[in-house]
C-alpha cells in the first residue's frame, strides 16, 4: 500500500477514543446469530503501522452513524508493533462508537496460515452470522511469490509481518485458510496490486466478490467512514461502495492537507460469472499462441511502474491479441463479471516506485490486471513461478512455448 506522510487527524482524535485505552477483557459475547460478521484482518507490523489508528477512527465514525444496523458485527484483528488483539466495534445506546477488547495475544506472526486460521476460527465462533465478509489490510503484491524466503527481494503476497522485509503470506497459503470457512460475501483487499485475474481466479470458490485495486493503493487507504455501511447491507451494495471509494479520491475529500492530490483505481469482480470468461479467454490465447510467444506489449496499459512490469490491464491485453469479433464477444463476458459500475479509475494514479503520477488509459481500463509472459531473460524467474498458478493452465498460457 503506497503511503505518504499525512498530518495528524486532529478532529478525529477529539471525537474518538483509541481502542488501546480499553481496559479489561470482556466475557464471551452474546451468542445470537448476526446477519453478518465482517473481520478486518490488519497485518500492520510494518511501515503502514502509523495508518492503523486513522482507519480505526474512520470505522468508528461509520459505526457511530449507524452503519452496522441492528444485528451486524464488525471485528478487528490488529497486529502492529504492540501486542496483537481482537477488537469489536459497536454502537452504544447513546449513539457513540465503542471499542471492546475481545482477546489479547502474545507476539505472533499474522501472515502465518495457522495463525490466521486460529483468528478466523475464534472470530466466527464468538460472532456467528448468516454471512461473513473479510477485509485484508496490509502491503500487497498480487500473485507474485515471497522470494524473500530464499533471497531478499520485495515481490508478492498479501501482508507483511515484522517489518517490510519480514515474512509474507502467499496466495496459496491464503487459500488454504479460506477453504476451511463458509464462503464470504466479499473479500476486500486494502493493499496494492491485489486485483489481478491470477489472484481472483485462485479465490473464486471462496467469495462472491473480490474488491481491490489493480495498481498501487492510495496512501490514506480505503475511506472506511463511507465503506462500512454498504458492506453491511443485506445484499452488499457494491456499486455504492465503488462509487464512494472513487469519489473520495476524486471530489477533493481526500485532499485535506495537500498530501494526497492524486486519484485512484478500484474495482469489484463477481466470481460467479468467471467461468464463461475464463473459457473464452483460453480459446483466444490458444488461437494466438504464435503471437504470444513474442507479444507486442508497447501499447497495453501498465499498472506496475517497476522496470519489470508484472501487471498489465486484462482488457488491454486481450484487445491486443484477439480479432475484433473475438474481442467483442470476450468484452461482453467481462462485463458480466465486472460491470462498468464496478470499475472506476481516475485519468492518473500515483506510483511510489517512480515518485509521480502515471497515466491510465480509460478506454482500456477493466479494473483487473494480468501478467503477460515474455521471452526475455529478465522475465525467466517470473515465467517459471507463473506456471504454478491455476490461471496459467485454465487461461491457455500453457499452450505457449514458455
């Protein structure tokens, strides 16, 4: 998640009392079944730790405004440079946001699959519901492997623990946790680069919607004061969530101190409609393998401003490969997964890798990124890891010469 230094949130500091001031642990919470329990899993023992309290305050602002309704639960797991803890935000009878401490833990690795599984189990046992939502908050780098396990390279995953160079959670590890719990209404990534077709496909069986950014996430992160309410509607109001997130960064509300005068890119994907898109993507790729063995990527939108680009726009990629007839049919299938109302981007987005904005071609923008295999030595290791992903096979990339 790209973060820039922001001035203190002085007003919020007066309005809300930090959860850290809560005293004794509470007894077991009420056992009744909620309509929805949402877990915000914050892996913040890294350079983003300074942003946690601001986001908690935004959530409290939403809770105080009645965003949870009468029978919903908002649970936060926070792992930063203090001891990890499990918290519940709720609205008091007087209309104030209250933060209850449910559990405290000894130092633990929040990106460890067993540890995540334990927190999920405790949360959903103590706060059972008819449906569940998940917000994953941290650094992120899409489908890429955590190469720091073998050498010190910043690459991919969701979540970073014990500093920016500490352990990370790879997507297959996340899947190993998700498969043990009921299907989520949504998984929202408040992290960079997570809205890639490779990640979405890996998660398709475990959530109805995947929400995130195909590029770097703005410094202030998600505007939770606007997001909480639509996530707790009986049918998640995805269109409102996307609009509120996007407008926060484009109508001037985010520019409170001139530290973030930039735009953003955000999208949501309906996983239930993926199969038809995947099948037709495979037919296009397998029909054009000769071209893809040495593709021309010059005009395809890049979301990754590093020297080795890992993330191109999926729509731009298919348009560059397919015939006009193939593309139009494919585009109609894409719109069933990602309707126009679920895809928003400003004409420019900020990249910390280059320290400035880059242009976004809105005629290409699909809100979904993809990796494009290339016959260059510099891409050899990425190409090799890519073959371990489900997308490599189901999309037809395995029919190329890579």
